[in-house]
């Protein structure tokens, strides 16, 4: 995902990258697949493709905040995004409706991490000023999400979060800062 609505893709085993026609000139910050692809970026831009990225359509989003990261959660039909201004939104119907999840912060949120392999009921969000949030998902449908703020003890801006398992979580951010938690 990149500036001016550019999305690059490669068809294996080809070595060359191709430019997808997205129909937007907004900067795109994130892309998530695998089958139904979503990309998101500046001013509330959300794009969706149901044919592996060949055709893209715009999805109406409720706010104009920059969307910094998009991911799935619980299952492939659910999507979650994090935005500037501490906003988190979810959809369970391919972006027709978006529901805000109170994050408890106004710091910009930069990255969401979710993996069914780590835990189908837990996700992580990081952002500016040392922001780190654990998201706990509870079934039945509609899914309820509890946001738990965790103090990192630093004020660096975090740009990436990844979990190796439910206990080992890593954050990467400004100033070369890398933090690792071994106790969830």
C-alpha cells in the first residue's frame, strides 16, 4: 500500500510487481487479505476487493480520520481498523456498517495485530506516546470487545506490534525503541 492510491501486487511465481487500479488518490497505509482484501488510508478511505485485488470499490466510513491499520479478527468476515485520534472501528458485514470501540485514548493508533494462531480472542494495538492496548474479544455475536490499556513506561511512538504467542509480544517504535513483553 502506498501514496496516491497505489497498491502493488505480485502473482506468484512472477517476479514483477504490478500496480492495481484502485480509483482513489488517497494515500493508503495498510492492506489486509487474504481472500476479501481491504486497504485503508487518509481521510477515512477504505477500499474493498472481493476478487484478490483485481477490482476495488470504495467503502463508506463514518469518520474522516486517517486509518493507519486494518486487520481481521475472530474470522475472515470481521474487520477492525485503528485510526488517528484514538479511534477503533469494527465491521462484521463487509464494511456496510462500522461500530466504534471506545479505546480510552485520543493518541493516534498506528498498528493492529491479530492472529488466530496466537489467540482467536485477543488482539493488540499500538500508537503514539507509548500507547499499547490489549483487545479481548467475547462471543456470542455481536462480538463484544474489551479494551485494556497497558503502560509501556515510555513515550515513544509505536508503529508496529506483533505477538509470538499469548505471552511474548513485541513493539517497535521511534528512536529505535523495541520492547518485548514476556508476560502478556
